[in-house]
């Protein structure tokens, strides 16, 4: 089993304000985000089940039209194909876990 030091993974800006570090296993993708306050990830959907965990900060998340303010320590499960988007209210550290693997993100690592 490999041990990974997140600090050794180079961050990549995926969209403005959203810097990601990626870990991929055979079945899942883990994305550790550093997000600057005031930045929005546009509405989208995908085939993956997604579990989003706010590690630090405050984040507004809208899933299928339902808005929630998510704070540090809170977790949200986003079903496959659900339309969702989010805005960082403060600087945030987020963890998104996707099942199955995000093949589109593998090319970014």
C-alpha cells in the first residue's frame, strides 16, 4: 500500500481559484482542493458518485437546485448525474472523492 504525502503532489489550477492535488486508486479518485474565497465552480454533472468534505472554510453548494452552506467538518453526498455547483465563501480546503475513477482527471495529474 503506497503512502502519499500530499505536500509532495504539485497543485494544478483546474479553473480560476481552484487548485487541485489528485490521487487515483483502481476504483476511486480523490481531489484535494485549495479554493480562494469568492470563486465559483460552474454548474455541471457527471456519471460519478461524489462525496464532498469541507476540511476548512465555508462553501456554498447547490445540488439539484437546493442550496446549502457547508462548513468545516461537513460532508455531502452528490448522486451520479445530479446538477451541482459551488462558491467558496471563505478560502477553503475541500476533499472530493469520486466513484468510479475520474478518467478525465487522470490526464491532469
